[in-house]
C-alpha cells in the first residue's frame, strides 16, 4: 500500500514537471524550440539591431510572469484583479511589463506577439529600454479561448 502511494506521488510530481513551461497547455513549438527561447531570441535580435545588450532569462521573473498571465485571463490590465499595481507581484524584481492577447502558444504565435509588441510604440519603447537586463515570459489560455502573454522585465 505504501509503495503504491509513493508511486502515485512520484507520478503526480512527474506530471507537474512535464506540464510546466511557458504555455499553460504545453503547446510545443516546432523542432522542440521553446516559446520562451523564440521570444527571447526575437527580442534580443531587435535589441542588438539598436546596439542594446541582450536580455537574460530570469526564473523569478518567469514565475512572476506566470502569475500575471493567469491574472490577465480574467482582468486584462496592468492593474491586478485586487486593484493593486502589476508590480506588486514582486515589488523588488519587476520594473517593466508588456501584455498581449491573441495568437496561439506556438512558434508562429510567439513571433507574432513580438511583432505586435514592436509595432506598439509604448511596448517597443519598454522592450528597447537599455537598462533592462533580465526578463521572464508566460502565456496562458483563458476560459474564453484567447491566449494571454506577458513579459516581465528587470534590471
């Protein structure tokens, strides 16, 4: 009985591990390239064309982005559902935020989200801010079927 419970717990942990990632439904990009990698490569290529340093992925900001992605599936705003500012998720690490809604959590969707952000003067200015050094991304599908994307930026 005890070994059966241990096996169930190990299986549950394995399932959680396999389901983790930027996309809440674990839609994989083609050729096993992660969505986060695509976003990071696209944004860093644009930053390089402006002579800016590359952003580095940050696990804490990725967690913060996951929190915000979940929140914006029900309240799409830079204000959190409880009325506090977006950066209250992690006051000491989050200094910039970009949001988007639309496109699937696929390789093409990731490229399209970066294009969407770069075609928005406010989002482009944020992503091209030279002082930022770190970033975390998340995408989550809402109950309405739309995908919600976040990028959380830090120093």
